[in-house]
């Protein structure tokens, strides 16, 4: 009887070759193609670019900080949190023994934003109930496709492949060309990321070893090897490094200096770096303002609107992707027919200014769409007794009600009050 509650282990097979789709192993193992800047861009190296790190962190935070809950809508249309369902606590508090829900969605969103795929092993009990959700790095998962039938395999630390059927793998995809695996944003934007990394490397090298007077020293007479070495060392000691840049060179004995490399200001180094920030943000669908990119024309009001746009246009599609995917792979067909569904609660991110919220609540309250307690819940306030009633102004009537009947009812009520 106790074996009924044990964790189910996937089947182990040896010597089975699985064909990986997309960029699953290569991007982490260094086998990714080089960018045109000559730098191999992988998810690991791309995070060394400050813009990529900021975009990934922004998307991961936006996904992890919003509560992800399981709801059930009954036949009358009433929606309530499905607190008694096992998946409610898993995805709201702790999907497994070593991660909180925040850490879990942080990991999922990092995998999605970098590789276009997130893989979660659905560990079920013998009766099919979900026991825990275990995320696996995309480079440790491969897909075997036979027509439209998919099978997954997980590579363990000891090199074994654990074979899983599709129903035991929660596979979340980004843009999918073939419907099997998502496209990697890092691979698609490798030239933009590679150029940004090259600019960072150039700037670091310039400040470490560079000389403001970078070029060739020529003299009229012939120099032997020791003389050339001594001249090079003297020049480097005098003008090399960022702390020595800008000094005045005094030369004699027909010595001439020929500059070969343009300075950073002439080559528009700063402008190129700023442009790469915008390019990478376009690839990740992130507004540059949201990662600290300062615009000269930005105002407080415009930044507030951009924050709302970020939730609607950047995070909104990601929320919809995970909601639909979770409902498909974590819920059974019977549970979906009973009204169970997953939903991110993004109301807190869309609050905006206090004056705008007050106007919004007032309009919905006046038409009976919100009760006082529903408004208080949106503001993280406790309900009060009698606050669940929906109210409308006295000069409004129900659809189909005759105004004459309302007037007669009102006049009869006034007469009864006078008699009393």
C-alpha cells in the first residue's frame, strides 16, 4: 500500500540515440556558430553582456513575482481559487523539495528567454496525481520525433539517458518554427550580442593596455633588436595604460609617430555601445527604459506608461504562454472540463498612479461591476462585513424595467413615509 505513494522513476535505456532539436546541447557546450564579430555566443557567454543579463533578469523577475494560481470556475461563472487541489500548493508555494515557486519560475523564465525552451519533468504518483515538478536545463534534454509523436530523454550527471513519454514532460516553447522546439533568442540575435561583447572587450583592453597615442614610431637610423625593445618599453612605460593617456610626447633624432588606430571618440565607440543596447532589447522584446537605459525625452509620466506597456506587451504574451501550457500539460481533460484553469494575477503590476486607480475603481463600482470588498482585495486590504454587495446609483434601473413603474413605486414609498 505504501508503494502507491512512492515517486515514479522514468525508464532507463542504454544505447538509444536521440536527435536534439534547436540549440539544446550546442549552445552550452561551445558548439554554437560564431557571430560575425568573431565571438562564439552561447547562453553562458551572452549573460556576460550587461544588456542580455538585464533583459533576462527583468523577464525572470516579472514572471516570478506574480502569483500563479489554480482556479476553478463553476457552472454559474463563479471563480474561486482551487485551494484543495494538489497543484495549487505546488505552483503557488513550492513545486519541489528544493525550490520555492519564485525560484522555480525564475529558472523557467531564464531557460525560456535564452534558449526558447523550458523543460519540467512531471513526477507523478502511481494514480497519476502530480507529486513534484523538476526543471531540467535545456542542454540536458533531447527530443526524439517520430512523425508527430514526441519522446523526451534527460541526460543525468553520470551520462545516462532517462527516457520519458511526452505526457511526463512539461515542455514550454517560445517561437517554434517546426512546432517541436522553440527558437533560441541567443542564437537568432548572436550578431548583436557578439558585437556588444566585442565592444566590451575592446573597451576593457583599451583601458588595460591601450595607449592614447597608438601607432608606429619610426627613426631614420637602423635599430638593432635591443634598441627596438628598449624604445618600445620606454614608450609603453610613459604612455601606456589609461592613467598615462593624454600625455605629450617629445621626440628627437628624426623620430616620427604615425597614428594607426582611431580614438574611441572618433570611432563613435560610445554611440555603438548605446545602439547595441537597443538592438539586444529589440531581440528580447524589452523596452530599453525598463533595464535602466536613459532617454533624454523620458518623463515620469511616460516612464509610468512604459511600465504598463511592459506588462501588457512584453510580459502579457509570456503569461498567456505559461497559462495555456500549464493547463494543457498539468491538468487532465476531466479537470479542464470541470472548470480548472491557471492564471497569473497581474493586477498589482497594473495599478498605476493612485488617482488613476481611484477613477478606475469608481467607474466600475458605479455600474455594479465591483463590490467594495473586491476593490479592497485589489488593494491588498481586508474585507468588511456587508462589503460584498454590488450597488448602483438610485437614478439607474434594471434593463427592461418600465420607468413609470419605478416612479409609481417611488411615489408610493414617499406616501407611506409621510403617513408614518
